[in-house]
């Protein structure tokens, strides 16, 4: 009985080894990395925004530097224009 178990085990090990030796690795694909940004994060309590509208905690808003804000066409420090 032990001899039969040994034969079956040896056959199974041989089959696994044979499959692993004949298998080819899949070709590696190269992918460009996504753009990453580095900076500082902070938080604030929303209130009167640059457009003259009051923001709340439910609004999705962000802060930008004045040099970045001023590059947009029509950007002005006067929200009433």
C-alpha cells in the first residue's frame, strides 16, 4: 500500500515539475507612470470665495495661489465685475 502511495506522489510531483519547466512567462508590458504632484496640504473653514459666493462645508473647493489664479482670463480681485 505504501508503494502505491509513493508511485502516485512521485507521478504528481513529476507532472508539476514538467508543467513548470515548459511554461513560458508572459511578456512584461511597460506602462508610463501617472503624473505626480508634490506640495503642501492644509485645511480651512470655507466662507466668502473669490467669486463673491459663500461656500459651505458641503462644497468641493480648493485653495490656489494668487499667481495661479491670476493666469485665468478675466481673473480680477474684484468679484463684482
